[in-house]
């Protein structure tokens, strides 16, 4: 994550012998993290770890545990930053590693408890799942109503492409069912694989990007849920896990149920990408994109202004050729590159 999102502010002196981290609330859902020490030594890089599970000595387990990682350049002083990417009603643990004079200097662990809030009245509900910062956000239109801490699968950062019992998808989905009870307490079913997921899978298969076991490639997978079971570690088969009490609160709300949009962001798709994908495109704009892709050698059909599988496969080829994630969609970086 870029330093600007944490609001890097220079404060005090820092030393390799003593680097103390302290954290406190700076608002209802905002924490201020400060690192200070004695003496003076340049801090070349700061890596901040944050988790809803307790952090201990040693390198944090950023795969097995729900750990968010923030990296930014240091300075010739200690630092303070504000973290607003938090969930309500959760205790967060912080620890930092400082690169200082060729040494890796670890701070102590400190924690902060974020207070609860009412979910309240919602008129236009949607759900945002942030895989990188481990929260599920209930929204009213584009406005945050409440965030809940989450855990993910055993491979939490990668975007799901095929059946692997480890990764969580990223993209635009809907709730298609409610299970109460479910295998893991209670659950909301989402419509993975979507049509775009199927195109991405076909593209990966055609390009030889799927793993093979005994000559066979895995299927695309299915049955992705938002369910209970706890958030102490990343333990699901690719689903989004919540605390049971949080599942109860969501399912009790009249605006949470079938048809609610679910936007999942992570390593390949950002919130800005979701907005770009949702932007309305006229028939003429799509046709112009097809013509551009044809000129570049990625689209071999007659430009028809329709966003079908041929257009999406052409987008995937264009993205892969330009070192972008093969989303096969109109994500922000792809749109900007095509507009040049």
C-alpha cells in the first residue's frame, strides 16, 4: 500500500537500539500508530503489520493469519500514520519492522479496540469485501454503514481462477441464496463463477495457464459463501469467514439477502477497477475499443459494439501482452492504456 493512504507524518528521532510502537484511537474507526525512539538513525523503510489476531515475536504469518501489510519509505526520524482501513467492534494488533542502517529492527506489539456501531437503516444496500485489509463493508449506496473483520482461504492474496480450495474470487457478484443453518453456522451464497469468471477460465485454459495434475486441469470451482466460523486464521476453502455474531447481525437486517451486489477487491481488482467496470459504455464506445484491439492484433471479429466473449478474450490477450492481470474486463489500468 502506498504511504499516502496511511498519512505518513514525520514526528521524532528513532534509533536501532530502541524503537517503540504505540497505537491509539484517532476517531470512531481510525487508529493512529506512532513509532519513536532515542538517538538518530535513518529509517530507510517501514513495514507495518496489522491483524485482528494477536501478533507475537518473529515474522508475522501473512498467509495463515489475517494480516494486512503496509509498506512505505522511511525518513531520518520516527513516524506516525493514521489507519482508517479498519472494521468496527474489533481489536487490532500492530507491529512494525524498520530497515535502519542495514539492520531489521522490530518494534513491540501494541493494540487498539475499535468500538462497535449500529448497522442502522439502509435503503440501497451493497457489500464490499476488501481482501487486502480484511473487512466486509456494508454500504448504503456508496456510503459506509458498518465494517466487519473477516478471514479468508489458505491462499488469501491470490485471486481465484479455478478450483483450488484456497483462494477467494475478486469481482462483481450477487447474493443468490441464504442458508440458515449452513455447514459453517449460517451463510450467504454468492454467484461465483460469474460469466466473466468463466471467460477468464477459458482464456487461462487456452493460454496454458492452468495447473495440470496427471494431464488434467482443474475445474472452475463453485460454492463461494460469506459464512460464519471465526476469523482467528485464514482457514476457508476460498469463502469469506465472519464471526458468528456478525453473521447473525447481517442476516437479521431486512436489506441483506438475495440480489444484493457484492464487490470483492484484492490483488488484481481495486475499488477503482470496480468503478471502471461498472461505468456505462455506449455501443459506439465498445465498437471503438474493438477496433483498437483489432488494430493491435488482439481482436479478429467484426466490431459489433457488444461486450461478448470475443471482446473479453481480446481484452485478456491485450492485458497479458502488456503485463497486466488478465481480468478480461474493463478495469481501470486497461481502460487507461487503451485510451493512449
